[in-house]
C-alpha cells in the first residue's frame, strides 16, 4: 500500500482493527475501532489538517464480544502541505 495516500477506514458493524494511542479527533487520546484491509501493515488516516500514521502489532487482541482484532499503534503525525 502506498504510504503517500490516506488509508481507507470504514466504520461499520464489524470492525477488524483497533487503532491505539496517539491524539484522536480534537487532540483526545482514544482507542478507535474501524475496518481496514487485512493485508495492511501500516495505516495513514486523515485527521483534520494532518495524517496520523499507525503500525501493525504482531499479535491480535480479543474485544469484549470475542472478535479477534488487529492492533495498530500510533507512530507519528504528518501535516498536509498548504
């Protein structure tokens, strides 16, 4: 997946990914659930005037409903060029 393009995340009924750490929307730190491509090892998510970058962790976690979720941990933030 090219790292210069935002990653498509779909919020839906069946998340397969947990985004952990880093500033969330409005600079709040939060875990976020979403659906991503199973082959992705990095994610680039648009967040206002910047992109938050995430890297996959080797081990999935189970959520409260027994679903296995891939975990991506926040690595850094870049800003949109003006």
